[in-house]
C-alpha cells in the first residue's frame, strides 16, 4: 500500500471527480477511487467484494485501444 503525501492528500480533497494519476514511465492513466466505491463496483459486475475479473472467456468484452 502506498501512503499519500500531504500534498497529494490536499489535491485529493480539492478534486471534484475521481483523481487521475499518470505513471511517468509509461504515460498510463489510473483513476483513484475510495475502497468502498471499488468494492461496490466489484459487486455490481458480479465479481464479489474485492475480486478481480478472472473469466478469460469474457476478455473480448474489454475494449483495447490500438
């Protein structure tokens, strides 16, 4: 687990929408959401609390950018 710095915590408090983070090495963008929101999203997609996508038969449902 990574603990936020004071500056990052302040940025998170000021943010109106979910906070977007950029990996400077890959330029990939991540979205930071509270754990309770993440757990709810897992339940909604029927993965259960904290479970990840694990059905390889459904991989074609994930849009991949070329």
